[in-house]
C-alpha cells in the first residue's frame, strides 16, 4: 500500500498520510494509515483489517479540537458520512445527523428549517460526530441539552450501539466518550430541537450586540447572527491563522477558592457552578500572566483572545505543546490554579 488512497469499498486507506490540512492548528504531522469511511456499516471490517487491528486508532473530525504533538503511529479514521434524517414529533423534531456532517453547516441548516436551540452554537468548527465527545458549548449553551441519542460502534463489545442522553454522561466539556477515549466511534447523532424555546441571551455581549443590530424582538436567527459577529471579532479565523479555538478550559474550583481569588484579584470573572464550585475565566488568568499576544517562535497566543493558542507559520506540535505548558505553569505559579487543555493532545 502506498500513500495514494486505495478504495476498499465503503472506505479508503492510505499509508504515510499527511495530516497538515486535517487539523486546524496546521501541524505538519503524518499518520501511519489514514482511513476515510463513507459507509459506517463497513467499520467492523476496517477495524479488523490486518494493518489496522493491531495498532492504535484515532478518530479525527475536522481536527479543530486536537493538537498533534507528533506523527501518529497508528490509523487515523475520518468519518466522511453525510446526511440528515427528519423525524417529526408533536412539540419538537428529531434530527438524525451523520457524524461526518460539518457542525456549522448543520446549525445553519437547522435555523433555516425554523428549529430553535442551536443558535448560540453557530460558527463552532468541527463535525457533528465530534460535538458530543467534548460536549461543545458557547455563549451559555451546551450541546448536551439537545442530544437525544448517539449511535456508535462499541470497540469493547464489537457491536453497534445507541446511547441515550443519560448514558452519554455529559458534563462541562466532558462525556462518556471522552472519559473512555477510543471505546466508541460515533456514526450518527440524533438531536431533539423545538420549534420555539426561550432564547438564551444572558451571556455577556449578546444583548448588546442585538441592540447594535437594532433587533428589539429577536428570533433564533437573530441570536445566531449576534454570536457570529461576536465570535468573528474575538476569535481568529483558522483559515487565516492556525488555531484550535479555545485551547484552555475555564477551571472549576471550590467556592472558597474562588472567593479568595476574587478578593485578591478584583477583576477576575467568577461564575457559579454546580455542587458548591465556581468557574474561573481562563482567559483572564492567562492575560493577567502576560501571555496575550505573546509568541515563542511560531507558537503563540492570539492577540485577540487569550484562550487561543495559535500557529503563526511552521510551529511543530511539540513547540505548541511546550508553549501551552509554559502558560499553564506560569498561571499555576501565580494563582495556584492549574489550567487544562480543551483539545485532545495526541502524541
């Protein structure tokens, strides 16, 4: 097998495959094998293929939530499936969406069909299949609220399964799929979307943006446009400069710790969280540590948003990871808070 894709019927295989265009940080890494799956029913055959079954497997969407810290000595699986199936219900609609569909395309399509709920999650890069893994969220909304079920191949049980929302065990930027990384390969996600619901406009900036837009009685598509404008101003475009969006999670600490930090640092944003905890602004901690807009070679932090690790050109995976760790160490030394990467770090 060479590095030209070989059609195996339902999927293709290529060896020594470049991944530079398959991750939004633009890290120039390679995969031992790259499989693009068009027919999910062929997954069992792919995973028992001699060159695949005895090695590591990494499922990659658009590569918008991953840092490749080196070449991948295993098989990268890309779900290239497409399609949306609509199932009507009295007060809502169920939308079964193939894992390979682009998330932002699906959000825009759902709004165009008159469905509500996903408007705050517009413009997030990645695929539909990746959304439940990270429990993606933005502007006060998490995708978990709208997931009805997830279809996947269970590599432990060697069978296709359907997990309901409870079995997904969603929490802040977390899920069963992340907790048991590598166990499930998501093939489709079913979302439950209403025709009408209260709009979530409490997140900072949305109300003000709607006022600037001159919209006194907003609909979901108005909120979506406000979020697009906010994100476009704050976050660098991966098409212009390599990045994976927010690289660091907002840390969760005890309420007592949050109160002490807020007292010592009056500008620190703190939000209430579940179970007597509080969420801190990672962006504020990073900026207060002096890293916003800073760079080390081609690895750096965006001058537009302190959460965004960027590749200014030819930064390698280890260089980007090293810079991220430098930031984490500095924040911990100054504030006693340990930041965690949001993307999956693959080495």
